[in-house]
C-alpha cells in the first residue's frame, strides 16, 4: 500500500431507532473506522449540514484532529455542495454509509455522486484489503455472511456495510478539542423536499405462520390441528356474516390487514 492514500469519509447525523435521539450514524461510523484504517493522516471527514450539531463531536472523538463542515440549512440539498467539494479535492477513495438514518434516507447520494463524477461505485463494502498501483482490492459483503473480492480502479466511491469493522468508541475530551473547519460554501435549497410532509413510519403487516410441510397429509394436519394452548374457536352454527367477521377480526389481531 502506498504511504499516502487520500480518503474522504462523508458523515451524517444518525437517529436512534428506539429513542429517536440524534447520534453517530452506525454505517457512517464504520466508514470513518475504515478510513482510519486505510490512512489516518490523510483522512478527511466531511459533513454537509449544521456546523453546531453536537453529533459531529462524536465522530471527532474517534481520534480525528479535525472535521470539515460544509454548512447548509435543514432544507438544503447536500448533493451539489458535496459534488463541488469532491471535484476540487484530491480524493482517491470516498466512503459513505449505505443510507442515512434521518432525512430522505434513500441511499441514492453515493450513486448520484458517482454518476456526476464519473467514478465507479462499489456497494456494501466489508473491507478494503489493499491499494496499490492505482487500484484497490475490495471485499464485498454478500448475504448469509459470504464475501466476494473485486478489483476497482482509483478514484472510487464505496458504501460501507454493517459487516465492516465496528466503529471504535468515541472519546469526549478529544472530540471537544478537535478542530471543526467550517468552509464558506453556497447552500442550495432542495425544492422537492420543501413540499414534502414527513410522518412516522407505520409497522409493516405481519405474515401468518408459514407451514413447511413436504406432503399433502402434513399440510392437512398442520391446517386442522389445534395448537397447544391456543385460543381457537370452532364456528358451526353461526351465519356466514358472523364467520366472515370472525376471520376479519383474526386478520386484524395478527396485523395482516389494517
């Protein structure tokens, strides 16, 4: 590996899935961890957003001397600002999470950046093994714990999967002492986002139990047998409307329909 590889890690403000509080985004933290492993001295961590966001100190507390902020309002579009920054930088590897934990959370930002920069994009990276002679050997995370090694030329953008190394703990003191470099950039309003109405996500309908039977007799037994301790009800003399209502109530209880 060459002595210096210019790495840029893009970070965002995460959100805890239970409490909803702001936090260091899980995948973005892993992206910073991977960047520190590749080249701590030439790693630049960049955030497009509010420079006063306390979460930025959690990233800085991972051992960063400084963190670069491209200030923009809550309704700003991060794409053009990050695009201009990367065009004017000497970045060779750009690391991001697969998707953000707040905001649009579409996962499209790295793809749009790669398209505009005309760089290759490597999705769901678990590890970057080597970088030499203008190319990198990248380990991809596949389903069921499988891995695949690919070769990609520099420069490139990589989205970091949850299979990558876990982000180290953040230190409060070093995070406060780190330098936040706030650049003077022109913000761009996201006109589409301004007209949106954001609401809490609803839980998805739950599937009924799937019977895994090999023969017709096993399927019939599973369909007719009463589960131990179940609260089933046999309806024989009720009307068709009453039976239909009972089925509908069961579907509501199992959250199959709403």
